[in-house]
């Protein structure tokens, strides 16, 4: 049985009072041949009510009651929804399937959802350089609502996923993932988190990837950075969607991506500061973890700074710097005009000015991929304490002297007394 472009609405099935009249089944549809396909249709506001008779114990069930039954007791009961919606039911389940061996007892099953769809990719055709972030807005849809979408994917490169930038969003888990070079294992993060996922072909910036859900649509704005190994005159770009019944569509090629070699230096940028808000007493060491990044690799970073100040300037501040090429930590003088003292990370040395101290032994530096992480171990002095929060800012410079200038990343209240 196939039903197309129909509105099955406002029907009622009520069981009677006789010996076989107890069941109220199939308000919208009662089918005996075991197979129902519903296309471009709506089934809603149907009512099933049990009677007072003995059959099925006065049961009320199934706006769609689909019985796999014929003379040979052979068909199995299946319902397929294609671009259709079911919003029922008063008095019982929306759908009941029954198979021949258990006609007398009944079996409740979920409907098989129709296929999801991949709708649109913006931009569909684009040219960008390796090392530069590229945004793609992917629209995925399901006629039964976005909540029936399970996972959605974006694949740049081979459709097999091998040697591709293959990323995925799991709606149920609220997780973004990237597949490895072989297209199998994944690394994951939460949308909006300060995490970069990557394989040898490219990166997914979780902090700049967003997800929007509305009606039938789920829209993912992917922020992807191709690497030099992915340079190509034309990489196919595809989308894939899977619903909660594990029905999938795709990968469907939606466009192409030309990736040029990076022929100029890419400026560095500031990442996160942890903690970004802190209250603590003076003379108590605190560690701030600052992340600095460079699309050309952390080895292209020349110098990074962290500064704790009253007004954002360098005077009367705890201004510290790390020169990666020299592997040298330094602290500026009280006027903020020149380096006062320097040391090697890991050495048993304390650098200080009138505002605070930097412990070189406990200040650590690590580099991985395009990120340089500095754990600054700082002890503020009593002269720097007040109830007014201090500004914590940072900057980063690369070997080409490209600069991501002073940026406020957090605040630090240094209590004047120890409670």
C-alpha cells in the first residue's frame, strides 16, 4: 500500500462492547498486507480508544495499525515514511506493527524514517591558500525535523575519506570530530571550545565552528584550515547526512575547492588564557597558561609576551616575555622601557621587579604543531595588591615580525591581605 500527498487527520477508532469489539486500532490507517509507504503526507490528530469488549483487553493503539497478515501468514509489517510527518496520537501509540507469529499479543515498533537530505553548501566553489581559514556553511535537512538527524558530515577530497579533510558533527552527542588520514579513527571536541582538531591534510577550528538548528534544518558553519600537503587545483567537496534510523544520504559532491600554496607569511595569533579570571592574595604563586599560535608552525613564532598591569600599559606592570629563538625568559623594568633580567626556562632563577616575580624553574614552554604554550608562574608582590582587578594581556610576534598586538585576555584581582 502506498499513500502519497495525503492528509490523514482527525480520524477516530473506538472499540465496541461485543466479545471481539474491545480494540480501538487504526484510526488513520488499518492495513493487512504488511507493507505501507507514506510519501509527502501528514498524519496527525487521530484518536484511538479502547472499547469494553474482551478482544485485546479493551486495548487502544495505533493511529497507523499495520498487520503483516495474509492467507499464508507470511508478510512482515513495515512502515516507511518519506518526507512525511506523524504527530499523534490520543489514546495510544502513533504506529503499531504486528507480525504473523504474534498477532494475538502485538508488537510495537518505531517507523523507519525517510531519507535525510543535503541541501546547500556555501560557498560551493572557492579558492583559498594553505594555512588560511576557510568557512563553509552546510545545510542538512530532514522532513521529520532536525531532531531526526543523527550525524552530518563534510568531506573535502576523496569520497572514501582517505587522505581527506573529513569532519563530522554528532547532533545527539553535540560533538565535532575529524577523521585521521586513513579515514577511520576520530578526534573530537565540543562546538565553540578552544580546540583545534587536525590530520595531515587540514584542521578543524572547534572554537569558530558553529551549529544552528531550526525546523527541518541543521546548519553547520565549518571553519577549516587546509595544510600545505592538501594544495590542489581542485578538491571535490561533499556532504553526507544520517538520521536516527541510520538511513544515510551521500557523500554528495556539492562543489570544489582550489587550494593554493601559501606564498606569503601567515601572521600569528593569540589563543586562550587559563584561568582568564582569578582572585588570589599577594605573595602566593599563580600559574597562567597562555596559548600562542602560528599557522606556519610554532617554530615560526619569535617572541611572546604576557603582561599584568593596572591600565594595560607597560609601566608599573609585571611584564614578561619569552624569546623562542634564544630560549630566554625576561622581565621588564618598572618603567616598562627595557628588559631588567633574563634567564633560561627550567633554571633555578627568580626574575623580579617591584610589582612581582617570575619563577624560571616553574615556568614551562611546549610547542606542538602550530601552538606554543607557556605556563607562566608569577608571584605578585604586596605593592601590586589592590581590590581593583589588574588587566592580563598578551601579544605574539613571528620570525617575519608579523604581530598580533596587545589583546586583553583576562583579569586578576590581587587581594591586599591574606584572609
